[in-house]
């Protein structure tokens, strides 16, 4: 068009921005335990890696690990509260999928379970202690990015509700500084310890605990010779496909 042309604003309708608040895969026709779903996605990732063959090199183990931990943030009480309100068969079990229809309505606007998953890995470094620093960064990034809502930047939304206690806590995408993830017992016997989440990585520069920011982590990954934006996008896609395939199988089994 011409420079005199008027560009109409694309208005957001219906409350929260769909691109940030949607979580359609969490509702299928069966109740699926969190530990079961994590195992299912890792199995599908294993199938993908086997099909691709040796071309993945060291990234195969990184992808399997990211798939195993990708949804641990669903243990967050905001997600589990919705599961119980939907009539979960067992109130003591941690659930990943609801056997009901319709979108989930969280008590906190813009809640993103995958950010909680990534922050759990950062807040409990013993979970990934056998990996090198860049591998931990990549696993954490892939876990956070597997729905495409969290990538280079972690920030609160313009109309997001702040913590209800009126304090000065950080908050972003429905996660509040100091939130707790309960202990998670996984199928293979591994245990995710009870973890207090820190949103210090959303700040610019080195945080008070000496760790780098989320932005710096992403920049370091993009600048690595064995990565770059296109390879990272490819790895993101593989994790996304493994999650889709596992969810599709869970729905029909």
C-alpha cells in the first residue's frame, strides 16, 4: 500500500490473548497421570531420534532429557487445582491431562506450565548435574519453549495480575517468585525434589545467586558454533512433535 494508507489495528478479543493463554492439549478424553505422560513423550522422542539416526549426535540425549522433564511444571498448584475442579479421579495424584472437554480456566491469568517446568530445572540444578553447562541451558530452553510461548524473553503480561499478597515479588506468565513445585515421583524411580521457583532469570544481567539471565542463556545458545537459531528451531520442532504424538496416542488408548 501507500504511505498514506491506514493500517487497522488487530484488536484482541475475548479477554486473555489466545497466543499466551491457550492450552488445548491438556483436555482429552482420558485422565493421564503426569508421570505417565512424561514417560510417553520420552518414548516418542526415542522413536523420533531412532528414525532420524546418527545425524542428531549429542543432541539425541539432550532431546530425550528435555522430553522427560518438559511438563514437570504441571505439578504447580495452579494447574493441579484446575484438574481437581474438573473432577480428577484421585485428588492426591499429579495429573497431566484432563478427561473433560473445554478450555482450562486458571486462577492466575496467562499461567504457563512450561515456564514453571523450565524454572524448576534452573531452581534445582541437581536434576541435570551430569550435563555440561551449555547442555543444561539447551535442555532448559527447549522445555520452556515447547509450546512456543516462552522463547528469548521471560516477562509479565501488560494486564497480568500481580501476586495477591501485595509484596514486591517478581511475576511472569502466572508464575510468582517463591512458588513451590511439590515432589514428583517418576515412573523410572527418579524423583524431582520439592522446589521453590525463582524468577531471578527474568532480570537483566547476573542474578543474586550468580546465575546468568534467561536472555543471556538464549544469546549464548544462539552464538554457539554447534547450534544457531535454525538448529535450535529444529530441536524445538522435534520436542513439539514428540509431545503431539504422545498426546494423540493417549487420547485413543
